[in-house]
């Protein structure tokens, strides 16, 4: 019962399509992730590639690469954001002209932050837009536990996602630094080697609460030290200069302890909200999880051990 939900459709309104009931409408023994995928119109067991950046970032070369990936990963779909609205019809028309039917694509409307991050966790791999990377969108995907594949360019806006992947400790697995061809080959490999994809998802999930990317305390404290160092340099009459500001080990250790305490609090709150937590963490006795649709509304991500075969 812990992994199953009943009742109506998932959070986010009726625009997702393809919703439906519980196990009676799908495969026996489906986990929460498969059930929620069905409610969002996603294939319960197929590979779900996604990109939730605004559609203006999708240039012809990027879309051609995506179409190539879909052709080579049987049963896969590409999940995109319906923003702007006109982009959906244009992309579907371009895909049809290239021989791919609309069934290989899914579009979702803009949603509130918590629901958006939660539903993003249902995807398998975020395909970044090389010309202008996802910025906040890419960080949201990583926080949702979704591995990201990016192809860095020369401009700053085309290198943001690579920086994010490096800061979360998964750069070698997520950065296709060999160009768009390398980007396509990596996506196909991850889409056809589920064990490798699951290992990357688990690594990302484990890094979320310890990597510098999401360590707000560390960033804030380091920024404060930098401002103080700049001010003291100015007061001493010294000219501006580049500087590398690092915290002392004792202060960094204290921040790690504070982060660990916060992680325990967040985990307890997620458990109370009915989140699916990593393997080995069982719900306390007597705690009844809410329905699956409530879990998504609460902004809880599905753990990487749930629903990947």
C-alpha cells in the first residue's frame, strides 16, 4: 500500500491527459512512479526524455538531435513545456515532416513551483538546449533528481548547465564535451542502458544534499567573507584584485553539521507528506501515507529506486 495510490488524476489539472485510475488499469505490481506517469500521460515503463526550458531555446539543430535520439531509443517520448503555446504546434509539425508522429511527444502547461519540480522527477533524462542552456530550469531538474545531459558551447549562456553538473559532482557523466554528436550518442546510450541510467540517477540523488550546488549556507557564508575581504582591501587603500575566498575547515565543518540537521528535518517532513524515500528508509509505524496525487501536490520527488526496471 505504501507504493500504491488510488482515486482521481494527479496534481496539475486536467491538461496533462492520459490520466487514469490505479493498478486495475495498468500493469500488476506497478510502483508509485509508474502510476503517476500514467496520470500525466507518460509511458509507465518507457524512457521519458524531457526539457522544460522555454521553447524559444530549441533551435533546428537541437530539435534534429532530439529527433535522432527518439528514433534510436524505441518506445521513448520527449516531454516538453507548453510555453509559448504556439511552440507546440510548430514542433509537432516539424517532427511530422521528419517522420515522427505526435505520440512521441508530451506537452505540459506551466505549473506552480512545487508541483512542477515534483512532476519533473517522473522523467528519466533532461536533454539540455545547447545554444542557450537551461539555467534555473536545469537546476530544478537536478534538484528533482533527474540526470541532465548538456553540450557546452563557447558563450556563457551555453556553458551554464555544464557548470551546474560539475557543481553537483556528476560532470563527467552529464557533460558531452565532444559536440552535438557526442550529445546524441550519450543520450542514446543512457536511454538504452537502464542500469547505467539508474546508477547515474542514484548518484545524483545522493549528491543533492551534500554538493556545493545546493549548499546555500556555504554559498552565503563564502559570499559574506568575500564582501568583507573586498571592503577591508578598500579600507587599506589597495587596488581591486581577483581573489579566491575559501572558508576555514572548522567553519565549513560547522556548516556541514547544520546542513545534515536540516536534511533530517526535511526527510521527516517529506515522510509525513508521503514522499517515496530511498530504499531502506521505512515509514514509521502507524504513519499512513496519503494518496499518490497528494504526494505530487506536496512537491515530493520519487526516489531513484522506484519504478526503474
